[in-house]
C-alpha cells in the first residue's frame, strides 16, 4: 500500500507485509527508514520511508513481500489470485446491494 502523509503522519511510504519477526528487526536496524504502520502494523507489516531507500532496495522489499503473500495464498489452498478474489467479492457485494 502506498501512503502519502496518511492522516498527517509525515510519512511518504509503502506499507508491506514482512516475514515473522521481520518488522521488529527492520525497525531496530534502521528506525529512520522503517516504522510500524497503523492498522496493519499489528499484523507484522512494515512501513518503508520512500525517501530513505533506493530503487534496488525498494524492489527487493516489494519482491519479498509479494513472495510472502503468494506463499500464504498457496499454503491456504486458495486457487484464486488476490486480484481475482477481490474482484469476485466486489461483484458479490454489488449483487447483494442491487437485490
């Protein structure tokens, strides 16, 4: 997720999922770069201050987050991609609303 000064927090950042223990380790290692974002931080996600990482670092972090989410989807046995699952849920809500 991209956050641009979310509720005036001063961060221009991405919020990404991190492996178990990864959030604490990253924040401890570089507290000016990484932070615990609101809402999803309790689930282990980490905020990455975009002005503090280069493109290569950001790319590696995003690839790792994608790998992490993909492995969770595979482990759960969910055959739908996250994008198609979202679309089908939205379609279900629209059908319910129009009923």
